[in-house]
C-alpha cells in the first residue's frame, strides 16, 4: 500500500516495498500512526520552539563540497557523540554528514554519520582490522543485533536533527529529532590512525565501493548542513533531546567541536567549543571548487494574531479571537495566548473575520495560468460594462504600453447587467495604448479592440468589423497569441496567477490537465508543469499545488490504461528525481479521465478503474449526467468487490445532477463527490448541494476554472448559498446550503479529497498555518457581497504571501519567502528534468 501524505515530515512512515507515491489513500494502520505522529508533533512544539538551524547554513552540492577541520588530538575515536542539523532531498548515493578520516586516498576511516541512497540514517565504523561495520542495516559486514525502534528516513527535504553516540562498552545509538531510533551493542572499536581530519559534508579519501559495487567512490552530501558538533563522551538520550530542543552549551568541557556556521561569508569556520578546532571551506583554506555556499536559513518565527473573528472550522466550528504560529504551524488557538515571546510578531486583526486557507479541489490551474498576455483577473467581479471598463483602465497602469491585456474564460455576457460583451470602441476608450482580447468559454465568442484587431489581421486572422469573433471562430486568434508566447512570459503569468490566488485567499489547488486550450496550443518551449516544479525547487510557490495525471481515450491494453499508467509512473519517477514532493507540491490523483470521453457511458470503465485500484492510486472521474453517474458508480462498485476503494478516496467530479440513490451508492463504498459552479455561468440548476451535504458523503468545493467558471472561490460559495446564477436568477432552489456548510466544503471537505485533512482545512493546533483574513465579515455581509470578498492578509505556512494596504506596511511582506526557505523541493540542476516532465501530460 502506498503511503499517504505525512502528518509531519519528521515522522513520516514508509510502509512500501518500493518508492511510494506519497499522496495515496492511507490504510487504517497508517491513519493510526499519523494521529500518533500529530500528537507527538504538538508535544514537541510546546516543549521547545528553539531550532538550531536559524540564521545561516552551508549548502553542499553533492559533487565535491566539504568543510575541513584539521586533525587535533582532542578528536574522539572510540567514545564520542556527533550531531548536526541537516536538510536534504533523496540522495543519489550515500551522503556523508560528518566523518573522521585520513586524506591520503586510502580507506582510513574512523567513523562517519551518513544517509544511505534510500534516505536512511546510518553510521559506519572501521575497526582496528580495517573492516567496515554499517549500522543499523548491516549492509557492510557481519555484526551483532541492532534494534530499530523508529523511522530512520530523513531524506524528505525537511530539517532534521541527527546524532550518533558510542560509549566505552561499544553500545551505539542513532537519534533523529531528539528521539533514539536505533541501537546496537558491542560494536567494533573504531580505528585510531594518526592525523585523521574531520570532514563535514563528505568522507575523506577515495572510498572503494562496498560489496556489490553499487556506491560511488566519494560520498558527498546534497543539501544544507548547520550546527555540526562533536563531544568526547556518549551523550544520553535526555542530553541529546536537550540539544535538539534547546541548542548546545558552548562552554561544556566535553564539547570538542561546535561549528555554528553563523559566519555567512568567507572561508573560515569558527569552532565555538573550548577546543578551538577551527576549520575552513573546501579542500584548502583558499577558495576552491570544493567550497560549499553560505545561505540564509529562516529564523524560527513566532507570529501571533489577536482580536480576530477566527472561524476555525474544527469539529465544533469554534470561533476564537487569537492564534499563535511557530515554524509554520498553529501552536495555540483560542481567546488567550498566555505569555507571548517578546520577539514575536503580533498582528492586530481589528475584528476582521479569518478562515482557514481555501482549497479548490478541482481547477485547471496549469492551463489557466499559461495564457498569453497580461491577465485581467478583476473582470470576474465586474457586473456592469462600466465597472469592467473602469477595472480595465486600472489594469493598464500596471502593464507596459503595447502589451496585450487578456481574459480567457472567467466571463460571460450574463454576468453583466447589459447581458453583452464590451464593444471595440468601449475597449479602445478604456485601453487606448494596449491591445485587449476577451475570450468567453472554450471557443468564444471573443472581442478585441482596435490595436488587437490590427495585430490579428497582420497575422492573417479574420476579425469581424466590430472587433468580435463568433463562437467557434476564435481559435486562429488564440493561436496567433500563443505564437508570440515565450516561457519567460509563461513564468510571469504563473506568478500573476499565484498572486491573484493569494489575493482571494486560495492557498491550495488540485490541478487537472496540462497547458494549452481555448482553441490554441502552447509552443514546445513552454514548460507548463515544469514551471511549477521549477518554482517549487526555487522556493517561489505562492500556492500549494496538488496535481493529477490524466488523459482521454477509448482503449485499455496490456500496457495499461490509455496514457494514464505510463504518464503517472513516469511523472512519479520524475518527481522523485526532483525531490520527492512535499506539503507544497505533490501528485495526488489520476483523472479526470482515465478512459472514455465526455458523455461516454460505454467505455471499459471497470477494467480501467481496476488498474488504478491495483496500483493503490486515487481516481477522480468527470461525470455530469445521471447516465454517466450510473456507469461510473457501477464500475466503482465492481472494482470495490476486488480492491476496496474507501481508503483511495475516489470521487465523481461535477455531478450537475445526481439522484439520492446514487449518492447512497457512493457513500456505501466510501467514495465522494466534488462539486463546482459551472452552472453559475451557464445559467442552469445544480449541483444538488443540499442533498449531498445532508447525505454525509464526502463533498468538496471547487470551480473548474477558468474556461467555464470564475476562479474566485467566493463566487462559487455565493452560488452554493443563494442558488443564484450569474444573471441573478435563482436556478437551484431548494438546494442551497448555509454559509458555514459552504465554507466547510472549501476547507475540510477539499482537504479530504487532496489527502491534506490531517494538516490543512481547519485552524487547529499542530496543523499547517494557512489562513485568510477577509475584506469583510463572511457570516454577515449581504448575499450579493459574498461574490466580492477577498483577502487582506493571506498566510501559507505562517508566512505572508499577500497583504492589502492596511497590513502591508506592518507585516514586512518584503521579507516573506526569502530564497532558501523550507518552501523548496529537491536539489541539483533541474532544467533537463523539467523539460522531460512537461512531456508527460497530454495538452
């Protein structure tokens, strides 16, 4: 069974024989273990908030970087403790953290603490007979019994404190984050060759491969190391827990090396211990290719929000006034924060309403953020032509003259009181120096202004004299725009789209499909999915990304479901190569098609779905009509008799209509439903929100933006609450739900479908600190004003990604998400991998 998303990276449990697709449905055992992990996490937060890797650290390239500390007689050999803070992705081979060895191209090693190619913490000793002993997995030489008492996996791109201690009896223990995870008795005596230097980030010498010859000759560390230390005694578990929780006492007589790495520049590395064992970057004291890089690391930030109207969305739907955040997690939620750290940042919310970060469980985010031109996002909340033109004029102030301003989807004539699109002349008046292109739905109609008309006609595209394109005739115009579109443009629109998301309070998205659309295709140089992976690697995401592998087709064969299986398996492997996925970016599901096409009820669904279930994967199936619902649910039921699907969190998508009987069939097998507001723009009824919520079946909220729906979750929530469509007519009478129920669909409901329910979806102690401070009180504003709600302050991981004027000066937005944050994936050169990844999805 593949593992689910970890409650906390420190305590991730891997229960698979092969590399796991982390976002699959958890088994009951995994759920139990994750709940226990969460409880321990909360304990750790309250026990200590001091983290040693603050300030600066060293970044090692995994190729030749090291820190050298010349030999000193104080260096311990037989009895010792060594520790460090590390942050690395999955290593390609073994990755040494701290080691004693002789730089003479021989295997003169005393001991080293390292990570295996599988991401497991180990220690190696070389005894006086120069035999290698690896602990605790015993893959180097025979040894005594070593007991593993906890998870030893540390290659999850999160900070961990690691330590090894060996006492005079030969008893050895490994520690992760202050916990003893493995121990051995009677280990061999490490060799004590003279003049053995200390190496941080690699092992000295040219190390021959162990039996099997699978390891590279040198073991260089890829990632960050901070605050390595060494003692000439074996610290106890209590003492190591104290080091983890509160730092190191630099005056301890047993301390023979403590390199805080706080210099931030230069070649020297100061030892803060009484021994004074100073070191230097690289292989020589001078600048050389083996020098690691100084990087800033995020300070252990404490943030307190007070005087708010905070809708926690916990089980009791509690409303509190304050929260306290440390290191990206909620550590206190209530009306009293007790004694606040004097250094904490305190934000007075002045009574504003706060919700958990909103989660869109079905959106075409990659496609809609890769559109040509400068995005005209504010068009979603304009309801008259005059308001649209005012918003367009405002947009021109932030776009260079001569550049296109565009809107793809996200609008329809019905949203405007005039029930029409703006004219060419009106667009000219609002944007005289900018070409404009507004495109309705997938295939038009569309309208442009004079500068836009000139652009299109110069490229052989026919435009009506009025500046319009009839429905079905806009594809050449879209392709002409894509023809001018570069990947630099794409990165700009992605950043604009993420910032727009943050301004709405949208903090997590479940993406479906790749790029291209609206009648055009992106060029081969557009990375599409790869741009998000690139931004993830660089720590520049402003929204949590969950994505799916999917395609359309009619065939299944011996190789698997049409396109899905090879796409998914290749994408999983590529993600592993890039860092493995984390709480910021990961794969979660397959769909929204794995076989069949729109409206298809006769495809071999059961055969295709069984292949998904056998692999332990989630499935999300596009389904609109009652006939489609029946076909898909019947296939779900067939598969469920062979492979239970409840833990895989399968769901039907859209369900404009669905009978109570079909809802109950889904509930019986543990499947769910995701609902969107496509009918809002179309002007029809559905989905049956009331029936779905009352049934108890898992339901989540989304938009299916942007071709046929606006991206704003508040417009979707307005539709759920009022039953009204864009024209203002009530078209879903009797199926309205309450404001709190609608908010729940967009928080806890969506978190269930994205496998984030244990870390997101509510404001509770231990969960990731994603929250939204709203522009008005969601619970009391007039119904029509729900549509125009926005965020005045958005936090993801406790870091500010959006702040309106009333907060921007006081919260220090300019320092949020500094390079080198925990918002980053793997390491290394990713350009080739991104290009490969981009080919894995059908456009």
